């Protein structure tokens, strides 16, 4: 749009081919790039900061500058050696699909606004339910992530529990409504608390279910349940990777008339693997589930899934109606999630599943779990204490000297071969590793263990 000249397709084509060139260069160097940027690379970002530009610039140049200054200051999360948070990479087809999706720029509101995208989302939704072994009649809403998926599911839970008391929240609002009983795992993820708070359910209202030393809720001390209760369980503790005992808790909760929601942001993917599936036994009996595409399925950001057994309930909460919104025969996406205008996230989900197949998804899950065990074995040999039973893709490990541990982690981060952070687990400061990327190899684990060994030697020699 430089100098206000009328742009044509030609400008878009030039920008696209420059973007493709830069993206190819970026991805081809990703395994050699530092996993987190150096201070020099971060300082170079300054070059993108100017006073508000008065005149525009050539699109191709905009892309070239972005690549030149911003690409080196990225975290190499698609490279296979980023083990912080729970971060998947982006599978080849999913990454490619996201570029095509950007060119389409569909607004996934109604069939009339995004026919192919919504068609693909519906296929992807059915595939997801099969992969995760969840009830086929469930509603699947494509959200920004599990935070929003937790919120969608808990909004459905809240309204449904009030409906059972003959209270229509959409009409009367929360003010004056009797409180619900909210039972959360003492280890519930922070985003479950955030979702509840946004929904008008405060901290003081929460009844916490005590957990064992792996972060699983204990059956013997599980709080009482009734028909005003919402229970929040989890598949995959963000530190230990462990699962709540669904088989024991869910039938009991449902008999009491409670709604059971499961936060399975990454852990629910264990259900896609015949070898790991046992961890999720009974999870399909719940009422709703939150899970991410962008974590273990390795689709690009952002993508989460709000899955709700009673599709009608979620639709009643999320529906919008206006004369200009002519819905097709099926429930439109706008009635499954909070957003109205929305990126067609299901396209990359379709592409990733089409590319891997159910066998490939199972293999991805199993590979990551195997690498987590390789990490734990290597750390054990280096003298670390492994604080969790490594049942999934997560490892928490510590040494007795807390300041030495912090130094080791800082040195590893600065070296740039791999990246991970620290956490507090069962009262102890620990390093925390999450292996979630399709791109990670056994060699990546070995290189990362070498980096940890070097840092350890450096720290212990200095003592
Ligand atoms: C990551 C995570 C979330 C939040 O998901 P986002 O996709 O980051 O919004 C919720 N619960 C658990 C257990 C997680 O690991």
C-alpha cells in the first residue's frame, strides 16, 4: 500500500512469495538456531520500533524486515528441543495448511461465510471424537486453546445445573441465584480457576479435592456431591502428567447429579494411543472435556477444543440470533464457542489428522512418552532425583541444592541447545520438562542431556 497506490494481486503475490522464501529459510535453519534468542538477537528487535510510520512501505519489504529482525528473536518451538510449558511443534501438513488458510482468510461463522472451512471442521470434529474415544454426539467447538475451552464447558455446566433448578440464567442472570457447589482438584490448572472466576464463581466458593503425591485427586477424601455440583477433574497434571481416577469418581459424581468437566489440555491425547490409553480409563463418562490442538496434536497456534456431551446445552449458552444470520441445517460454529468472527482453526486440525492418521497420532504420543523416560533415565544417571512417576510426557527432577539447580537451568537456557524452566512440585523447586513435539528425536534428548551435564559440571566445579 506504499504511497497509497492502488495495489493489485501482484502485491499480494510478491508478499506471499517473500513470506514463503523467509519461512523456508527459517524452517531450514530451525534445528541449528539457538532455542531461545541471545541478548544480541533480542536487542536487534529495536530495529522494528520506530515512531508511528507516516508513509507506508512496500509489502515485500515489510515481510523481509520482519524475517531479518524478528525471526532470530523467536523461540525455536518448532525445532524439537523446546521443553518449556507444554508446547507442540507444527506438523508439516498443519503448517502448510495454516499458510493456505491465511490466503483463504475465511470467517468461520456460518456455512455461507466459510463453506469449505466449516465442512473441514465438521470432519475434523468427528475424527477428534474417534481419536479421543469420546461420545460421538458431542458438540466440538474450536477455541483459542484450553483456557477458552474450559470456559465454554464450564459455562455450559453452570447454566445446565441452574436449569435443573428451574433457573434460566440467560434470562435472570446470576444475581440472586443460589450458589452452586464447585469441586475442583487441589491441582486444577490455573486456567480452570480463571474460567470459573470469569463465570462469576469466586475462589471462596471452591471446594478443593485433596490430591496424592502425583497430583491425582484422592477417592477416599473426595468431597460430597449433589445435583448442584460441578466437578473439575484433570487428564494430565501440568507438572507430573498424571491423571485423576476417572473410573472411580465420574460414575459416583454423575449418580449424585453433578456435572463432571475434565481439563485434558494435553493429557487427553493419551486416549489416542493404545499403549497410554489405560491412563484415561473412564474419562469418556464425563459431561465435558477441554483439550488442545496446539499442544500434543502439534497444530499451529492457536487451537483448542471445547467438547460437550449434551450438544444442545452448549448451543443454548452460545447461540446468537439475528435476521441476517441464516443458519444451515447443522449447528453453526458461532453457536458452539464465544466468538462470532473466528479463524477457521479446524482446517489445520483436519490437515494434521489427515497427514498422521490415527496410527501416526498414536506414534507421536508414544514417542514423546518414550523420550520423557529417556530424559528421566539420563537425569537419574546425572544424579538428579526424579520427583514424578514418568507415566506420560512430563518429567520433574531436582537436586538437593536449590541454588545450584537454578544456576544449572540458567546456564542451559543461556547455552541455547535446549530450553526448559523450573517449577515447584510437592514443595520442592524442580526442573520441569515437557516433551510434546513431533519434531523431537532421540538425538535431541541426548544433546539436551549433554547440555545439562555441562552446566552441572560448571556449577559443581565452581563450588
Ligand atoms: C496448557 C493448559 C491449559 C491452558 O490451555 P491453553 O491452550 O494454554 O489455553 C489448561 N490446562 C492444562 C492442564 C494445560 O496444560
